[in-house]
C-alpha cells in the first residue's frame, strides 16, 4: 500500500515527498489518543491528527450524530432559500460561543476557505464604506493562514510563496514577536516592538490603503510561537487607532486548544472578523467558519453590499450535526474542563525537558506547546533548515511510538487531544526524552 511508485502516481498524500523508501506511515484505526498502523504498531498521537481531533478518536456519540443526520437528511444547500435544522442550530451555537458581537456565521469546509471568505468580506466592507483602495493585508512572518491561493498569500512562511507570487501582491508580513531570541525579552518590550512594526508598515503603505491585520493568538504552523499576555489586546488597540480591521485566525487555537473555548478570551478582546475550523468538528467531518462582527456585517449590508457567500458544502448537515455533538462534549462532556485541568501538568512535564542539552525553550498555552531543539544551547542557535534535523527527529519519535509535528528547525509541536490523561502526559515527555537521547546528529 505504501509503495513509492504507487504514491507518486496518484498523490493521495499531499505532503509526502518520497522522503523514505518505506513510504508514509499508513494508519488503520485509532481510539482515544492511540493510533494503530496497518502493521499493528501503536503510536501515542500528541498532535491530535493535524491539531484537530480535540475530542480524541473513537467518540461513539459523534459517530451516532453523524449517522443519524446522514439517514435523516444527508445534504441541504445553504443557497437560495434553503437550509437545514442542523446548520441553523450549529450557526446559532457558534454565534453564542464566539466573543462579543461576532454573530454572523459563514460556514466553510476548513480553515483556508474560511480565510478566503474573510478576505472577501474585508473587500466588501471597504468597498461598501466607499474606500475600495484599501487593499493591503498585513499579517505576521511565520503566520499560517492556509494553502489556498489567497490564504497562502496571507501566510508568512516563505515556502508557501516560492514560485507563486500573484496572490501576494497586496499582502505584507511584519516580524513575528517572540521573546526567546529578543535582546529585551520582557513582555512590554516584545509587545511594543510588534505594535511599532505594525504602525510603521501601515504608514509606509499609506494608512488609507490598508484593509486589515490578521493575527493568530498563538502562531501554530510557524513553530508554536506564544505571544506575551497583552499582545493580542495591544494589536487590537493598534488596529483601532490605525482604522483597519482586526482579524483573528483561531483555526488552531479555537475550541479549547489553549484552555478557553477561544484564545481571544484570555485577553478579553474580540476580533472584527474571526476564522475557525479544526476543533469545530474535531476532524470527524470537515467544517470551518468565517464569523463577522455586527460592525462588519452591518457595514456591508447598510449600503446594499453583498453578504451572501458560501460553498456547495457550506453548513453541510452532517458536519453541523457532528459539530453540535463535539461542542456538547467540550461543554457537558467535560472535555474543555479536562483541557484546563491538565494544562499545568502538561507544561510542567515538558518544561522539565529544558534541562536536556538539545532543548532550547519549551513554551505553550493550554494544550498547545513547542519544545524547541537547538544546535547550540548557550547561543540559542537553531538547526539549519537543511540540516535534516526535522526528519531525524520525526523518525526517532515514531520509532519510540510518538506522533508529533517536527518543524524544519527541529522544533517539536505538540497538541494532544483535550481528553488527555495524566499518564499520557508523562508518556509524551518520556518518549520525547528517549528520542532526543537516541538521536544521531
Ligand atoms: N489558519 C490557521 C491558523 C491554520 O493553522 C490552518 C491550518 N493549519 C489554516 C488556517 C488552514 O486550514 P485548513 O488546512 O483547514 O484549510
């Protein structure tokens, strides 16, 4: 099944680039946090699939909800004057959970198309306000906002732009704040530098030509970069001062990942536009959403502008039914409470790894964390992207039965299911340590 000639012909594994002759790891089944491959080897999944299976594998009530919905009404479009009860209830639930007046829910199938929707609404908004020249979009270097043409442009990771310049024409990236390698690592200094970078870039582009700033509350795919407390609020305030829209991408951080339903709650702020996906349905069915505040929605609607927007599978009844049950599990099933209860032990177990000679920094928020591996601990020198560290580490972790994300510089990303037990927390830390000890560099 995993033969490279077969995979290279039909590309079922989009990220697999023929790295090993053995081919990719092919999974057969999963339960809780445990995954089993087609040869019967088991792995502890410390990454919840792709930061998405927040309720863990094998949740029978989610399967039952999907089956019941499929039997009753497998599909109804959200176009024209049609809807399904499941989609309406899910939209109401999302509007109820999101902070403040983020009340207008436009479903997508995942995160990239939620970001596409956000970009579209931003353009509608400024056009409706008589300022169509506001085209520039700012985001952070190392920010990740999707793989679609426009989402890849907002993404601040160079590989996503290589050989692909058109969508980036109006998209700009400011330095990612981060304390680990800053000369002055204090929260105040990191925040002030970031606010200044935003203001400088907006003024350089022309304040009346900038449409919006996109933020991730914790930068996920850039290496789990945790911003200091107060950063999100400071950026919200800076956007208000600059008169641009503030967009928060909670595709990873949403649905309990950081210990709150949404990471904005840690800071008491709300976005003008918010995107979400992943934990929304915990990977049991595809679903995302772009949620507009009253201000943005009414700004578009007031002048008769278009607020109709969607895709064939927007608000898919089965995904909506799954989402409703997943949210019920977060709330009534105690999964969000478990995420909150386990987070301190999770961070403490990982923090102990900082004593290891290869570990530069451990950082995280809730059950989202990174263990940064460095070539020179004293100088905080990262491994070169072409050092092969990522592949070596990934193989060592798998050898030891642990699934985690390994970024190009060797940083290990962790985002286990929110159902994690204390034993599983210890096992993650143990398996990372064993892997680091057996690493041949
Ligand atoms: N935004 C963020 C913050 C993400 O982390 C991701 C996916 N990792 C996306 C958008 C894109 O989501 P999707 O892969 O579902 O299209």
